[in-house]
């Protein structure tokens, strides 16, 4: 499942091929993903993609038209989506290839077998509307200070893992990265966020950043995959300390990794190292 690092690597992979380029045509083969796709063609055809941005797990295509009016295409990869770039002429689309954005010499194609992805148009800043207006600060944004993160986190009484994943204290920290960050910071996933000391909260933010940056760096080495010339697998495996490793030895102390279910999701942790 694509998480923040996959979306960031997708952004870096697509940007050189689409930024500053005009969308010549839009081909839509599916009436809807998570929301209807009708109308997207009218909004996008003839627009120039000014910049590709990311917010949490959302990719934001900042566009302008000939009158320099700005608009925004907000896309989400859902459970199984991925974008790929094909030089023209592109291969015939398969059954899961829902949308092509066509440029003068290439197209970018959204493939999504499970159809939980999303594409929506906004005429003004999407950060002021759902779903983006509910997102907390970007974890990698230097403007988020450790002190501010600690204050935000400690305002919640729920288990820290659930608070991280809810996305309001910090954006885009999905299941894998929440588990790995808590392991790295030595914090038990079921501990109430309000009962974590300020110093440990600050250590947690450093861990979130380190884990995300490692994953982005690992994914950056697979950038050529966006050009459709190599493997099928666009997602990359983080070298997990605890995630998916129930019963196997903790890399730090050797105790068996435990699994619990929190808010319907599996949490992996070391009962010895995480307090
Ligand atoms: Zn351990």
C-alpha cells in the first residue's frame, strides 16, 4: 500500500516529465474511483502543470490555464494505485488503467486494480477543503518544531499509535511508519499520548523523520520504474525492525516481536524495548 514515501518518490519521479507542460488530452475509461471522474477532462485539457506538490499521501497537481487562473488536481493512490510515464505512442491500456494525462511526447497513466484511488478538481486552495483541511503538519517540514509536535501529541489521551495514524497531529504517518517510528523511539504503541514526556515526544518526531527519510532515499533509487521500462513493483520495502515480524527476534534485544490490533490495524512492537 502506498504511503508517504511512495507518494513523495512518485512526485519526484513525475515532476521532470510534467512540470511546465501542457495537458493536451485526458482519457478517462472508468466512471469513478472513490469519487466520480466526470468533468475532470473539461478542467484539465489545455492546462499547464505548474508544480507537483505533496501533502500527506496526496499528490497535488497545481495547474494554470491561459488566463493564469490556478486550479488544483488532487490525487490519492488508495490501496494499490500507481502512476507511470510512457513515451508516445504508449501501449494499449489494460483493464486497470483508468486515466491517461496526455502531454505532447508522453502520457502519465494511473493504474489502480482495487480502485480505492481518487482524483478531484479544486478551483481554489485544496488545503481549505476536506480532506486536506483535516491534515496535521507535514512531518518533514522544518517549520514543525519538536516542541510544537510534543504539545500537539500530548493533547490526546488515545494510544499514541492511533493518534499518529489519525493524521491530525502529523500528516501521512501510516501503519508501517507509525510502528517503525515508535520502535525507534522506544515508545509502547498503546501508551496514552498525553502520558509521554516532552523529551520522548521530541525523540519520536526525530524517529518519524529518520524512518520516512530512509524510505524516501531507498525509493529514490527505483525512480526509473516510473518510466515503465522495468519491474512491475513500484512500492519499496523498508528494512523493517518490527513491522510484519511477529514472533521473530527484535533486532535490538532478541525478544520476540509482538502484535496487537489497534483501531482495526495490526501493530507490531517489542514488549521489551518499548515502554
Ligand atoms: Zn527489543
